[in-house]
C-alpha cells in the first residue's frame, strides 16, 4: 500500500513542470496537475492524478483545485510554483501588456500558489515549497528587463518565506536554472531578441534537458524534512553568464 503524499504542480502541461510531474509520478506520488491547456495534462496519462484547468492568476480556482485534490489524496506536501512566461523583448519597444502578463503570472501567480497551501503546511509542521526562479533571478541579461524583475521577486519572496517558515519546519527551495530545452521561447514575440537568444544558446552548445532539473527537485524533496537544499542553481556547463 502506497502512502506517498500529494504533490501539486502549476504549469505541468509542458517543459520543466511536465518533467517534474513524470519524475514524482514514477516515484509513486499522487499528483495535482494544473495549467490552462487541459488537453496537454490529459495526454500525460499519469496514474492517480487530479487534473485542473487553472490559470495561476485566478487565486480562487487555484485554491479550489488544491481543496479538490486534497479531498482525494490528503494534504499537499509539495507545491511546485512553476508556471511562468518569458516575454523577452527590447524594453523601449515592448508592449506594456507583455510586462503585465509576466508580472501577473510570474509573481502574483507564484503568490497564489503559495497561498493555497501555506496555512495547511504551517498547521502540520510539514511541507515543501519549490519556487521557480531562474538564473535571471540572480543576474540581469539584455532584453530580460521585466522577466528579470519577476524572477528577482521570486528570489526575494523565497528568502523571506524561508526565514518565516523555518520555525514551522516547512522548507522553501528556490530553483534557478540556466537554459533548459522547453517551450519557453515560444512566447518571445520580439524577433531580434529571439535571434540573439538562439545564437547565444547555440554558442554554449544548447540547453539542458528538463529531466535534469526534475531529478534535482526530486532528490531535494527526498531529504529528511529537517534538511533543506535552499537553492538549486543548474545551468549548461558552458553557460558562464
Ligand atoms: P514552458 O513554456 O514549457 O512551460 C511553462 C508552463 O507554465 C506551461 O505548463 C504553461 O501551461 C504554464 N503557464 C504559463 N502561464 C500560465 C498561467 N497563466 N496559468 C497556469 N499555467 C501557466 O516553459 P518552462 O518549462 O521552461 O517554464 C517553466 C518555468 O521555468 C517558468 O517559470 C520559467 O520562467 C522557468 N525557467 C525556464 C528556463 C528555461 O530555460 N526553460 C530557465 C529558468 C527558468 P499552459 O500554457 O498550458 O497554461
């Protein structure tokens, strides 16, 4: 009989979120998978999953999805606040609506994900928040202006939450990858920015697989609750900036 706890993932329909879903499912966990593309969640065909069409900007629907999944599988023991969008572009010409989108999804969406599970984890003195930042949450890059702002936000909130939650025995892990091969570039509308990004990526031999990031998150989670990997910084070996 398997009693592994429930894992919740936002942005599970592609890329790193999908890889983390597959890794935790293979390790025997039930899952709550959330994204806007429900068909992509269904196509994963993973066992013991609750699938919910959730836009992380919608705080109420995210909380409702957590309540539904917890009714089936017990408390969420790990929330992977992963959903994010990278609309990279020249800050002077970029439509401000693209800033709004990144700020709402990458910062408020992360807070909504945390909010849905925080009080339960504190009450249980048990749980792990995995916060998706980026190497762009530690350094700035050309045409990443607002994206970097959102990821620096995730770093600051993670540090603060870690200090707040430490006495409650709840862990906060921040994940800061470099270039990972996913669908992330599909959202870049500025063609010059996209070309520069692609040539920089080619110059370092390409990105790494999302499975590598997923494996690190699984290993960090598997440590005893009293031990924490505070931060995971993972990049292609040739990515030195
Ligand atoms: P993908 O574009 O493949 O995945 C993004 C995921 O986020 C999708 O599942 C998408 O699902 C979901 N998502 C986007 N907006 C929303 C929303 N409003 N509500 C719910 N879900 C949403 O890219 P990655 O896997 O690369 O991105 C995952 C995270 O990793 C992001 O936060 C990104 O910033 C970060 N990251 C990526 C790096 C990379 O090089 N790939 C490097 C560093 C960090 P759907 O569209 O179905 O809603």
